[in-house]
C-alpha cells in the first residue's frame, strides 16, 4: 500500500505508540482487501460501546487509550450506550454495571467523542462525496444512500482506529466503481412506520449481499419512514448502500445497471402483512416496555410525541408499563415536563439504547416497539420477548393507560 510521508512517520512512532498501532491496523485491513492507499476521513463513528457488548476487555482498551493521552484526530461520535442509568418500575441496574458503563463513556469523551447516538447525521450532517469511517449500520446506509457521502460499514474497533489516526483505507464505498446496484427490488409504498420498517427488512433479505436499486418507495416518503426502512434493511443485509429511486444522489445513472437481464425481486403487500401478523404485539397484562426511537428520534419527533402527553395528568391502575422515547443530547425539556411525563410512566432518554441492555435484570418481561431492528435484536441481547406495533398504535395504547 502506498503511504504518504506523514503516514510513514505515524507508523514509525512519531506521534506515539498508540497512533502507530492504530494506523498499522487500518493499513493491514486495507492491504488484506487490496486497497491501494489510505484517505483522510472528516468524521468517524464508533459502534459497540455498551458494557454488555464489550465487557471488561473493551473497557480496558478504552481506558488504556485514554490513559495514554490519545486524542481523536478527526471529528468523532459514538453509538448509544446501555440504558443502565434509568429504572423500570423502580427496579435499577447493579452499581457495578453502571460504574463500568460510565467509565467507558468517560474514556471516549476524554479522547474527543462529541456525541453518543446512532444518528450521527443529525449531530453533524456530512455532505455529498465526503469520506467517513462509520460503524453504525443504519447511519452507514443513510450516509451513502440519502446524503451521498462515502463510508464502508466498519467494525467498531476499526472505526475506533480510524478516529485515532483520521484515516481509512481507500476501498469499497469510497470508490466510484463500487457504488453501483446489481439487483432491482420492486416494493410497495409503505403507509406507516411499521410498514416501512418491515419493508426494509424484507428488501434486505432478497439483497443480502448485493447493492439493490429500490423502486416503489415513493418520492414523498417521510424522513421517519425512510430511516425506519434503512435501519431494518441493515438487519437482513450486509451491504452498506442502497439506491432508492427519487432519493439517492445519482439514482438516475444507477438505474442503467439494473436494466433488462438483471436479477429482479419484489416485495408485495401480502408478504408485508403476513410478516406483521406474525410479530404483532398486543396489550397483555404483564411488565411491558414500549420503545420508540430505534434509530434515535430527531428532536422534532420527540417534541411532537411529548406534546400529546402533556394534556394528561395521571395513570390508570398500577401495571408495570413504561414508554421510553429515545433520542440524543441537546434537547432541553425542562424539569417540570420531565416530572409530568414520569407520573405517566413516560421517559425521554438521551444517548442510550435498550437493544444493547440486559432488560431482563430490571424486570422487563416484554418489549413492544415500532422498529424491526429492535424487534430482531432485543431478544438476542436483552433476553426478553419483543413484538412489533406501529408507532401510532403504541401511542394510542399507552395514552389509554393515562387520563
């Protein structure tokens, strides 16, 4: 691989041992993939920072780096951390877990992490053709497919190394010749967030390893539906980009790659509804956590939801049911609003993700969510059952618990 003089100096330890090691990792991965050179990135995004994901080994790595005075060389954000600083029906997480999660957060912040969210494009929006090193799957798809920026789907540790040295390997989505669709997927236009999320998952299943050209979503698809589609697509597919007709920059030129003779798939409304029926939630009387915000909601979405609850005063009954609304720091609700919401069992949580949290230990029996991504991962990581419900239905059901 060709290296500049500056990069050779870093390899040789001019900035210190940790920077040398980090760049060597990036170079080795790039060489294994056949990359000809490195490129500078203007934004790195690190995934896998929940203590439940990385454990003591990950914690020790973060603290070793921070303790060696490593500072990120480019603008850096990180994924949400485990939801261990809140409670469910007055049940709290163990102090040891909370303390270790806090240490991970502090180490990343010391190195220069600016925010903890799965929607880094709302914290700092890239521009078209900007080179990134992002590790969060929904964000990677959004950057490539909606904005037209350039990033591979990096592993969390590799994105960490890229943040340290401000570089990644020139391969994959950074190259024009790799950004082209290989298969055409015709879909229906979704009518709700639940349908958009399900549609993304089903489209991902038929294009698990090939970049698709998606036709039929509709040019007027709302931002929340678009994000729901992409986040769930990433559950079933490993590809870092989709071409969405009417949305993705350059989609008109890309359409020529999926002409006559190309592989074609379709997702029908019947398939969509059959999937939804299998995973649909209901209002059973057991400790239930309702989750909205996978991926994190924009601040505007949060305010819209919160305003619907501020006309209510109290809960009905004593059932252990809560609604968690997930977003990122920067929205000030005010102590009075937070207190009023808490009386209703509604919590707006910042910078966290229940998907990477062992919810079972605080008494959650089931989760109801509007996200297929959350539906898929919560049973695997959190150890509880999960069910799908449209966002409007979740809000109506939960509003039925308050007066």
